[in-house]
C-alpha cells in the first residue's frame, strides 16, 4: 500500500479510530456506517471517509464498514501487529509509573530493561524489569534488538543520551523530557510534553473565566 504523503494529522487521528473500533468490536457491533462512526466520535462523516481513502477506503460496501476488519487494518497501519521491545532510560517516578502502566496495558509493547545513572537503583526491578547502569545500554540495545527508547530523564541528560542513542540501531525515541530532540531521519521521535499539555489546560481555564 502506498503510504507516502499521508499527513501527520491523518496518522494522529488513527489511534482514536482504533480505540473506538476496539470498543465497538467488544460490544459485538459487526458493521458501522461512516455516519454512525461520525456521530459517536464527533467528527464529520466526510472527514472519516477522506481519512480512510488514504488507505484505500477499507472496502465500505452496502451498509458501512466491517468493524473487526477495519480495526485489524488500522492496527496493522499503526504497526500494532508487531512486537516492540523497549528500554526505559531514567528510572525515576515518571519512568517507574510508565513501566508499571505499560506492563499492565500491554499492546505488543514490552519493556526489556531500564537504565539509570543512580547506582542505588542497580539490581532493583520495576514490575520485573531490571535496572542497569548506563554503560550497559548500547550493548543491551544491540543484543536484545530494542526498537524504542523511552526517555524519562531531565532535559540536559535527554540531549546527551539522545546523542548516544543515535549511534545505536534504535528505531525510535518516546521522549518525556521537556526538550525537543534532534535526531537523524532514520530515528522516529514522539514527544509527550506533559507540562505543555498542562499549560494548554491552564490557558483554557483562564480563557473560560475571562469569557464568563
Ligand atoms: P521523576 O521521578 O519525576 O522522573 P526524579 O526526582 O526521580 O524525577 P529526575 O531528576 O527527573 O528525578 O530524574 C529522573 C531519573 O533520571 C532519575 O532516576 C535520575 O537518576 C535519572 N537520571 C538523571 N540523569 C541521568 C543521566 N544522565 N543518565 C541516566 N539517568 C539519569
């Protein structure tokens, strides 16, 4: 399937489609029209059709889409039919919470090891994931075919560690540090800036209060 030129905006909407379709599938809904999906998801039916047309339209025939088929196909586009092995870098409060959360909500993403600069953490485990010293990180990535590095370290450390990661075969960085990372094209970065999200919320509170 030709996927070049598909906008990040479309890709950004796929996880939400996937989530709604998963719920519909679990409820036993076998078919769904773009109008119905539009009503549930609060987006226009034409937006849904346009989004799906990027991937060949998913064979809408007669009455709507086959829910299970659409769910599986979007899952494949998102690469969720593959196992992704990950490491955590920075086993502080946020890092530990992520490992605990992801190991519960496993969707083919699995933490194989955690790394930290603090010797007091070595030999300890987070939800069965062992914590190792930083100097073992590169070897671990290579030996265990790690795809994704999850960064939960302070800003300065994130920049330094990213530099090291660019010299490993890592495919992607899931960045929780409050900094924008520069990487070569072959490495994918998805940043989750929790503070930015909270600031947006703060702005909306202020705007709402000013309007009322
Ligand atoms: P939090 O728990 O909120 O993530 P924290 O108070 O535990 O934070 P931070 O300063 O945010 O500490 O650091 C997060 C983790 O990253 C800590 O466990 C810390 O030891 C680790 N860390 C800091 N610098 C580096 C580094 N250069 N390399 C690897 N790990 C680091």
